C-alpha cells in the first residue's frame, strides 16, 4: 500500500524517462523520511532510470562501508584502551613493588640525591624523610624487606636470651621521637634504638646544627638531645602497644596491654616482632647539674620508670658530646651510682619479662684507666652490657685521594660530634679492648670468694631474688647459723643417704669385668681409625652461637692461660654466648630461672658497636672483634633505607666466600 501511494511522486521527480532494466530483487532505497524495501517488479513499475538507481546503490554501499569502518575503529579503540590500561596498571603495581623493596637501588641513587638537592640543611632533609615514611606507613606503602631473607637463620645471634634474626641494628638519632619504629623494623634490622629521650621536653641547641661532609660521607651534629619528653614518648609507645593488642583480638584496655607486656603474646613487648628488639635511649636534661648526682639519678630513673615498661632495652647515654658536662658522668663512682639506680628502676617495672639495661660510652675516653673504670662500673652496677661508640669530638684525617672543599673545612671547624666511615678503625680497636677487659673481669669475679657486698650479676635476675638476697643475714655473723643454711645441710645429708641406699659402692671386680666387656666390643685399631681419633677432640664442645668468629680467634680462645689473653687483645674477642676459653667462665645470655643461686658465674656482658660501620664486611669485622650487634647511623643517612638489606647481602656473600676458601684449603 505504501509503495502504490508513492509511485506518482517518484515518476514526477525523475529528470528523464529511460527504458527501465530489470535489477536484482531485494534492493533497499533509503530516504530521509522512510526506508522502502522493493522487489524487482516494484522497481520496473517505478520506471526509475539506471543512473539514479546506481547513485542510490552507491550511496547505500558507502553508508554501509562507513558504518563498518566506524565499528572497526571502535573495536580497535577499545582494544587499545584495554592494552593501555593493563600496561599502566601493571607498571604501577611493579613500580610500587620495586620502590617499596629495600633491596632496590631506587632509595640510594634517587631518593637521597633528591633530598640533598631540595634541602640544603641536613636536619630538614632528615625530618622530611621521617615524615614521608610515617605517612607511607599509615597506608602500608612504606619500604620494607621483602622475601624474609633472615628466615633460614644464617645470620641469627643470641642476645639477652632472645634469638635475633640478624646482628644489625640502628643507632639512636634516626628516630628521635618514636615516630617510625615499625617502619625501621620492617627495613631489616634486628634492633631499633629510638631517642635520646629526656625527662622533660627540651629543644636542644640552636639551628643550624647538622652539616654534611659529602667527600667523606660523614656528618657533624650538635643536636643537644632535642626531645619531646619521656611522657610524650611513653604515650606513643603505649598507644602502639594497645593497637597491636587490639589487632591481635585481645582488646584495647589495660588488661590487654598487660598480656602483651608479660610476654603471653609470644613476642617481645618492645618490638612486638619475633626475633627483634626495641631499645630506648635515655639521658638527663641539660639544666640538671652534673655535680648533683641525686638529681641526675632522678632524671634517669624517671625515664626508666616510664619508658622501660614499653621497651626491651634501656640505653643510658652518658657520652653525648653536645650536652655540656655529660661525659664527666663516665667516671667510675658517679657512673656506678647512676647505673645502679637505673637497674633498680628497671627491676621494678610492672611486667614479667625483664627490661635489660646498657650504657653508651664515648669513643674519646679511650685510655686504659677510663676503659677499666667503665668496665668496673658495668660489673658493679649489674647492667647487661655496653654500647661502644658515639660521635667523637676529634676530626679524623680524610680518606687518601679525596679533597675537602673550603665549605667542608668550615663545617669541620664547627663544634659537635663527628660520625662517618673514617671512625671505623677506632671503633674496632675499642671493641677489642672492652671485650678483653670485660671478659677478664668476668674471670676474676667468677674465681673470687663471694662477699656480702657482691653486686648482682645482671638485671636479668628477678626482683624477688634480689629481695631475698637483701633480706638474707650477713656472712660475717658466724655465731648463729641461719635457717637457710640448716635447711640446706639437712637436704644435703638426706640426698647422700638416699644415694648410698640406691647406689651401693662399686667393687674392683665389677670394674675389671666392665673393662673386659668393653674391650670385646672395641673396633680393631687401623691407621685410618688412628688418624680420625687424633683429628677429633676427646670432649665435644657445645655448638657456638656466633657464626662470625674467625678460625684464628677460635685458636686464641683455646689458650688456657689468662696471661696470654692479656698479652693478645684479640684472645677474648669472641662473640660466643655459650662457649668461652677454659680460662673464662662459661656464660649464658638466657634469662635465669627463679631458682638461680648467687654462686652462679657472672654472665658475659653484651657489646653493641657503633661508629663508622657502613658495609657488610665491616659489620663482620666488628663482630669478630667481640661485638654482639653492629649498629649503623651515618650509613643510613647516606645510603637510604635500603642500607640494612644491602649490608646483610654483603655479609652473606662474605661468609659464603670464606666458607668456600676453607673448603678449598682442605
């Protein structure tokens, strides 16, 4: 019907009247208003010229081809966008994975140069870096050590009864205000030291107070122990611990906090990570007079009471070169009083796990009298060890072949503490001396007769034991035996009677029969068996917990005479916690049980070393010298947050090379 109505209109609109030719059926005629589908008969009746039909056919084909091309371009665009989006997504994911891996060189060769370029002041660059790490840590985007390379335990050491994942730590000064302890722990070290922290907030010395010596990769600082105060730092540590308890499903109240502090969660209460420890460095306020020892003791005790609850280790700083008069406290008598007060406060901390105490000493007080006086104070006070090294007031000679600019010469003339790779040699020598003297003192005290004035060997002794010791009668009163001694003698006699009843004396005939029986089971003596017998020790020594001692130090430790150790300072440089030479008492760093008696030998003091350690081979050297842990500071400033991972990789390579050489030598 629609076609018949349009026929007159179509005929009148044709410009010419040619004879129509039959065309293929099912042609489509497109109009602006309608679309007609006509058969061959309809086309014949319309009497449309061929030229017009060709134009209509060409137009329809062009439209169809245009639509096809547009569809093709649309499919290609969608495919291109998909590939582009996938590429960008993968690039972002792999880029994020790479930049947040401490093993990538991105941190050392891009981040650190950019910070130096943007911030001329070293302290501003340091603060910006800490703020950036803190912000990234909130979203879990901070750099971390991936792959858990310490899981195989090839670098594990034992300190304070804890099996640490590696012997590397960070020194105080990296995180002064406890802003990024978890970020630093995730970067690979086994020990992170925050602070120093003073009782009351103090601003430190005026700025500028930090300078870079780029040609030596060194720093000069005179911070002056700028701190936000012990109360503020304790609040941050408490909040951090309660958040951990909440994520563990224990709640966020005081009871949940106490569960973590008592060690019931299976992690140290300071680091909150297995195989790692958190140390807090404390110091006195600068306005506290050094001559007033009682006021100085109150400063350190106040910090210990607040911060010791949330730390695994308290480090007593008496060696900062930027606080006037502080280093005068390293004399034997005042140092002993201060450390005794800190040890007492650490024992009173309300938790079941012990709080260990160490003292940080200056590298400038290196005379024989100074070192022996500090070691005597360490043994008399009962602290657990020494942190050997701090920034020095001296200015070491520059490395050969490196020139120092005029600007750096001006920086070197500034008052402050120097830290850098050039101090490493002095640190190694000082560690050897402290290890030698501390171990000698251990031997002397182990073989000295007990006295009523003997100090407790370590802060690891529980508070109840120390109270019982204090309440026990004096050894000078011999007129009347004590109740404890009578009970002990009665128990001893009872044990002897029981032993004699159950174990009668052995006769000579029984001994001869046992010997003859054993001879029958002995293997025939051959040359090979004789060689093996000579190469094996008669007594099997316990396994060493320190994998870093060299064979030379092992040979030196086997010397039974104390005189030879005195002549050779490296004779006692072993870092072993379970085996010492026969001239020294066997010690253990594990926490004692409540049944430990006062006759136990004194425990071996722990040594942390800091000063100029920048590489894995240097860390191994400092450990072989007698240190238990190697701490880094300036290396992190110049190498970025990936420094710890890099050092551990170098340590493993060095150990593998030594093992290969030993195998080739055999």
